[in-house]
C-alpha cells in the first residue's frame, strides 16, 4: 500500500498564522454547523484542542457535547500507551455507526496517533469512513481540509516538524488559568517513549514571544499560566541565543502574573539557576512534577534517562531544601522489559524515601519504532499488574499523609470551577497544586481565596472560606 506523501518541513522558521485569510471564505459553508471534539492524552493535546476549537468557531461552527447532534466529530488522539490507541479505535466504532444514520457527518482523526505511519495505514485500510486525518504539526490546515472534504479520505501529515507558529489563537477552556506553549517536541529519546517521533525534535519559542503572550493573558484577567513543554528545563537549547529556562522563568515572573507553573521537568536539565529563580519569586508556584520513571540504575540506563537514582535523589533533596513547602509529584513506569523484583524494589525504595505528594504510575507499553519495543521481555503481565498495585498502595499512602498535613491550615486557593460535590461548592488548587473543594464559594470562582482545610483525602482536600 502506498502511504500518502508525508510532507517534510524544512529548517525551523518562525511563521505567523494568518487568520484574516480564513474567516470569510468559509463562513457561508459552515455557519451554525456543530462540532464534537474529544481529546485524549496530555496537557499538550488539551491545549492543541483549544487551538482546534478556535479554528472551528471562527469558521462558524458551534461546539456540542452531544456527538449524535454534530456535523463534525474530531478525535484529538494520544499515542503514549497502547490503551490510548485502543480507546480511539473503540470510539471510532461508534462514529462509524453514527455515520450510517448521518452520511454527511465528517469524521476526523488528529493529534499524535496519525504521526505514526502504522496508524495512518490502519486508518486507510480499516477505517475508510474517516474523512480527514491530520497530525500535530499541521493543525492550521484544518479549515482547508474541512472545505476540501469530498467523500475521499484526506490525509495531511507533516512527518517532520519545522515551523514554529506565532500569533496562534485559542478558545481557552478557562477564563482564569491558561496553558502557554514554550516549546514543541523533545530531543531526549527515552527508549520507551514515542513522543520524539510523534511531536518531533525540540523547537523552543523565543522568550520575548512567550512573555508577550503571558502579558496579554494577564491583561485579559488570567490569574495563572502553566508553561508547557515535554521537557521544559531544556528550553532554549535549540536556539542560538542565550535563552534558557531560568531566564525565561524569571522574565515570566517579572510580568507579575499571579501564578506561574510549568510542566514537565526532566531531572537531567534541572539547573541550580532554575532552582534559584523558583526560590526567588513568590509568583512561581512551589510545585514540581519530576518524573522518576524507575529507581533502578540498571533500568534507568536501559531507559536512556541519563541520571542515576543517586543523582535524582540529590536533586530531589535540593529542591526540598531550597523551595519552602514545595510539593513534588512524579511519573513511574513498572514492568520495563525484564525489570526484576530487585529493580522494582529499588523503585519502591525511592518512593519510600521521596514520599511524593502524588505519582502517575503506568505499566510499560511497547511502542512501535522505539528502541525498547525491540527488547525481549520475560515478565508476565500478571506480575506487572501486581507490581503496579503494590506501588500504588505506597504512593497513595504518602499522598494521604502529605494531604493530612494541611488539616486546619489556611491556604490560598485559586477557585476555577464548580465542584461536583454540591451546587454551592467550588473547586480550585492550592499553590502546591492540591485540589480543594470549598463550600459556599460558588460566587468566588476566579479569585484567589484563603481557605481553611477541614478534611484531607488521598486525592483532594475539603475546606471552607476563612
Ligand atoms: N509505556 C508506559 N508509560 C509510558 N510513558 C511514556 N511512554 C510510556 C510507555 N511506552 C509515561 C512516562 C511519562 C508519562 C507521560 O507517560 O512515565 O513520563
Ligand atoms: Fe518522552 Fe523522555 Fe521526551 Fe519525556 S523526556 S517526552 S519521556 S522522550
């Protein structure tokens, strides 16, 4: 089978998205039509969906939460583990059904999955009812694809990244907290990870563009920004200028926006300068997501993580010493090929030592095209599940212990939404990224309020306004 020509972009250049060219040409065609957008995966995908929503609404579409009522169904997909892949193909079955009833329905698949040739092939062979397919490097092609759509599958993927787009507009999900991309892609090539293949090599935005975006957000009333990158500490390494994450963080702090967060940090690039900046500015939140992946030096080496357990612990302890009250969460993979009970025990030891505020834990999932997927593995799934269970018990124990330290304390919470708890309860986050449900606070959404913590669970706190 011939795959469609995957366009190769050139060297990294900065480009502006020209929105004026979009609007009028398409307005009559799409006005009042409805789209249903389902997003899988990480914050990067959530933010990409905010861009997709901007395009769709500027073309005249309105969003619907009811797929059956839509004219366009778009799935923004994730490729990080096999179960994400399976969920998408499962959902496509429902879309196919709907298309039988509504033959004009346009079905689109975008995001990380189509950046893999095997997925494009699978879509072409087994899912011809999917109308449009595009990847993570050409979201801005969506309007063209929608208009061109002519009952033939339209596939438009750039296999190689290149341009960094500025002046990108978003329909942001929140009026108070905003994602800000500081870079795209990743150069780390951890041996298990598909991201460098789906999102491409690292491309940083220029510092001044990022600061401008944060200033605009502040002007628009945003209270919090989260700087987004696969590996934020490596920010600027691909630029010729002397732009570093420490410089960027300091420049963003000086905008005086009330809260700054960043994800994700790789321990390898975490410099003392970055720690100094976090410690110096009150508006940089004392919360760090610092993936460990494994506590075994043998496995870390096989994973290509470039640090030892000892180096990780040194950094961890430095962060705890230098940043008062810092909360630290992590990612851990169990069942990497041939992880022994001893290797796993090393991971548990690190978790016991770090007593994380929280951890995302995963069973290793082989990804086509990554070096780890070629490694033979003799450990059964049953054993891996059992390890995950043991790990989660310890992780949850420490989450609860850490949360209980907040009992009767007064903390600052940025309220962002209604809570599912009751009609009068709002929810938000502490500076340390703890989720708090606050009674009788519905009219304070959008504000940073003082809250007394009355109850602590493993995954959330309850409190009342002070
Ligand atoms: N299998 C399982 N977990 C993975 N992650 C990345 N790739 C894989 C994989 N192939 C996890 C890592 C990463 C998080 C976002 O997902 O822990 O930090
Ligand atoms: Fe994947 Fe490693 Fe890059 Fe994170 S740092 S996105 S785990 S390759």
